[in-house]
């Protein structure tokens, strides 16, 4: 039975994976274009942690040219959030309040998206702290090595769209 499940799982993921074109990997960040949507994005996994994780966390910055959305910040967090999560992003000495629910976080508005992306371009590390659904504070950490180049690649990847 296990031998049958692996090919079925690969088949299920083949179509979505094929729809994405790699625009490059830069340090800890990658850039991709999904022509079917269409959208482009820069994305990175959180650095390894010994802390409990219910989900694999990542950070992304997306562009949807047909929707005229550029530089939208999104985070998938490592845990389910409480009803009052107090989401806080730190990049260097800058702090940003985020909004979110479930295990997702976003900038509060477009101006915060722009400020976060600007901080990401010049920072070395970023971290997101929040309160999980058990009432515990947790932090997901990221390297920003390669972020600026991946952001540029994603932006150029959708520029002609």
C-alpha cells in the first residue's frame, strides 16, 4: 500500500509544481513565477529551531500584476495563533505590528508592506513573535541573506505581465 501512496502523492503535487518557474535561489531566499495565476514571489523558510512547530513556517513577498498588488508580505507561522496573538515583526531595530489568524500573518496595510520590504532589503535577520492558541509566546526566525536579490528577481519576473 505504501508503494502506491508515494506515486499518487507525487502525481498530486506534479501539476502545481510544474506551474512555477524558478527565477533563482539567492542565499536563503528563492524567487518564483507562477504564470497560471499570474504571480511572482520571493520566499524563505524559517531557520531551524528546536522549539515545537505545528507547521513549517515561511516568509514570502508576493506580486500579482493583474490585481495591481506588489510587495505584499505574508508569513505562515509555526503554530496556530490565539484569538489575541499580538503578532510582532522585528527587523534590526525596527518593529512592526502584524495582523493575522489561524497560522498566517500579514502587514496591517500597504504602507506597512512597503516599510517591511524596505527593512528586509537592508537587514540581516528578522523574527516574528506571537502568542499561540495555548497561550505561549513563540518566535520564528529568518535569515535575510539573499532577500534583496530574490525580491528584485520576483519583481522583474512579473514586470512584463
